[in-house]
């Protein structure tokens, strides 16, 4: 019971933080408005910007040019099915280590938050942009994207190091 409550709370926290951040951006920024948090908006150097956009697609706008039917299938129905299965999986699989469980909760929470935006608004609110002076730059993203990405990174490390640990124990 306590495990299930933790799972639900972690997912709800991910959704809530994302949705609150998006409400604040929608209320306080005009569409396409930019605000430099670090660095200069126009400069070539490193910068961290708030840049409010609405994204009809998925990660980095992929799929934004799809017709409405394909967008519904690939950006609503398929993600809901995957999120449903992953949620079922983490509730049923009691052997997950705490890091994998945390990672899956981040992925589910971020995924639900972006699917919610697509259902309610028809698009996803994005507002963060990072550039390290030409060496590295992101697309425009949001808190849900950070949750999903963080979850995936933790899951990869957890599985990589977890399997190594299990191998050491069995040999």
C-alpha cells in the first residue's frame, strides 16, 4: 500500500510542477516572448532563456506537420497506451529498485502532463532554451520534458549499474 501511495504521489508531483510552470508562463508571457535568465538573448555565447512557444508536435516539434488523424494516433492514442502499460508495469513489478521506480514515475508524470496539454489545448506549452555558445543547444522544452529525460537517464544508469551489481553477486 505504501509503495502504491509513493508511486501515485511521485507521478502527481511531476504533473503538478509541470502544469503550474505552464500556467505561470501562459499568464506572464506573450507568445514568442523571450527573457534571458543567463546570458544575452542576441549574443552567441552561453545562454539560458525563457522562450514561450506552443508546440503542436512532440519532442523538438517532430510531428507538428502531420495531418490531424496521424497526430491523434501518434501524439495522443499511442502515448496514452504506452503510459498506461508502463503504469501497470510499475504497479505489478515489485522487484524494481528504487531508482528505476523513481525514473518510471518521472517518465509517466511528464508524459501525462504533455498528453494533458495536447488534449486540453491542442498543443504543448514549451518555454526553456539552453545554448552553450554553439557547442551545445537544446530545442525549446518544458518541465515535463525534463522529467521524461531525467527519468530515461536514471533508468539507463540504473539498469546499467544494477545489472553489473547483480552479475557480481551471482559470480
